C-alpha cells in the first residue's frame, strides 16, 4: 500500500508532516482509482495540511485534483470489455473541462482520441491532455498506473 506524505504549517509558522494510506478503489471497467488531494478553490497560505473540501470527481474553474489511476490488463476485463479493447474501441470516451497533467508510473497505457489516433505511453512518459475527447486502456498483460493532476478550466459554452 502506498502512502501520501503531507506537509503543513503550525500556528507558529513551523513546518510539520504527516502521512496517510492511499487505497485504490474499483471504478469499474478495469480501472482502480484513488483521489489523493484536491480543492474547489485556489490554495491559501499558510496551510495546515488538512485535506481541503472538494465535491466532484472533476474540478471546476480555479479547482484541482490529484489522482492515482491503475488500468488493469485486458484479460482482467469482462468478455465485452475485452472485445472492445481488441477492436481498438476502448470504452469510456469522455471530455472534461480540465487540463490533465500526468506521468505513467508503471506499465504501458494507451490514450485513444475521438479521431481514432492512439498514443502509447510507457513508464516515465508524461502527457498534457487539454480538454479533448479521449479514453484510456491497457493492451498489455500487467497493470499500468498513472499519477494525474487535473486543473479545472472554464466550461465550454
């Protein structure tokens, strides 16, 4: 199990740290997910290191989220999900009003765009996803993981 190490500032101005366990939860469709940090407003300082309040999975304007995401290999999926991935039709095509900054931390991840273009990303590769239609999948035989920070933007009009 991973840990999240946090820092904060005591009332007297001194720094301190604490940690908590990070537990991945099943999100469905072969995805495991952990919301690490986030807020629905711009940070203010000093900050005591307490978890800010935030509501939705995806942030709105001036908000952000930090997440861990693991994508299970195709053989861990249902027969229907496996067939879609094999056909290059990954389920979960979506678009958000966010800039997503990420790094692949383990395995190989594929991001498919609505045009059918597929990007293969390996451990250490980084990406900037600018609010475009996309979906994620894992054609390998081992789990693949990413750390992603989502920065909320103004919604499309």
